[in-house]
C-alpha cells in the first residue's frame, strides 16, 4: 500500500499507483507549460500559485475516473490541466474578493502585486484553459461552459445572499453546489468521458463528484475555524474576519434563532462586530471552536461524503472505486 495525492490517499494496486503518479506528474508539467508567457512578469504571476503547490484534488479525480475507460487516452491529462487551471484562476479572484493575505502558505497574488494584477492573472489562466479545451472537442467545451456558468452563478448568489424567507443554510448549500461541486463534478466527468467510459459510468462519477465537492468545501469551512495556518495553508478565520457566512456560522445563527440562548446570541453579536480587530477575532475563533455549531458542520460534511460514497454503488468493484471511496473518508478526516 502506497500513499499518493492529497489527504494521504492509499492506493493498494501498483499499476493504479503508477498510472496516477504518472498522470499527476504530466499534469504538473502541463500546468507549468500552460502558464508560460512571452512576458516574464505574466509568467511569474501566473505560476505563483502553481509553484506554491496545492492538493491537486481535481486532477487526481480526473486520473481516477479515467480508470473506468482507457486511462492513457490523449484527452485525459489535458482535461485535468483545464480543470486545475480553472480552479487556480478562481483562487486569484477569490483572494481579491476576500482580501486574503495568504494562499497555500505564501502571500496571495493580490498582496504581492495588487488587485488588478491578481484579477488579470486569473483571466489569463481562464484564457489558457480555454485554449487547451478547444482541442478536446465541442462536447468538452459545452461541459466546461455549463460548469463555469454554475460556478459564477454560485459566486453571485453568495454575494447577493439568500432571498427573504429562504433558509440561509439551504441557500448556502446551493451556493456550494455551484461554486465548488460543479468543477469537482466536471473533473470526474472529464476523466470518464476522455477515457471513453460508457455514459452510465460518466453520469455516476459526475454525481459522485458533485457531492464530494460540496463535502470538500464544507471540510474547508470547518478548517477555517478549527485549524492553524500551517495545517490549512491559509490564515485561520479568514472567512470569519471578512464576514463570509460559512456553515459553522450559519449553524450558530440557526441555533441562536431557534433556542434563543444568551451565549449564542452574544456570539452572533460578536461575529457581527468589527473582526478586523485582532482581539475580537481571536475571541470569536476560540468561542466557535468550542461551540456545538462546529460539530454540526462536521456532521453535515460527513453526510455529503456519505452521499458521494453511495453514488458509487453502481460501479464495478475495482481499485479505482476503492480509491474514490477512500477519498470520501479522507475529506471527512480533513474536517476532523
């Protein structure tokens, strides 16, 4: 048994391990090639987050999904580069919107070069992803376009907030389906589709990816509260400081509205105050880490991970299916 990829995923089959490792190495080369420009400064900015590392979660899913067809098919690695470039581009834009100072353990692009360069670099990465995508055929272009529309729609809905009378938790989970689930689903879809797997397998893996993607983001929500910067690669409580309503905070507000307990109401009031103040921010983090809302968010993460696992049931038993199942466990473990 060998550990590869993010979260310490265990791959028990040597042939599968070799395929996954070779595929991820080829993706890394493809990312560096795709982020080169005739302008050295653009290359530096575009490769900033590529060279910072990262889990390569989406390319890993492409490689595993491709095992249900021909994993050596020519479109597999380029499609993995496309989804990772798209993901990286969204990180540049997210950090501008969130005014984040750290990403993957290094200064964010907006901190280093300013908002304009960060936004334009994200646009550059989208352009390079589109260039690669054009060689993968019209169906791949359509799939990516639909996913990108969902991703942007999710971001807009998050910015706009829930309509009057809509459950904020339900709204948030819909947002995550667009912002995160869509691209993780496409990762699985591309791997299966490019490998020539049959349509049923493609659909099953797409459904799995959608649910796993939401679980993955919920685990990030928990990490934003529960981890230190060394563990997560970003400043703890970044979303909290910026007033972004992640699931632990939404579960707290739901509990305060339902039960009306003084300590819950007081914590909500603290969260509504100016958390750019380091002392208030530290107090809010400490209280949230000990609050039942954080455990509820962990349970929500487990629920989505279990739905992802259940979606795999129609697939034949094989080492790739086992690895995909273990990813569900790994995401849950990541949330603590």
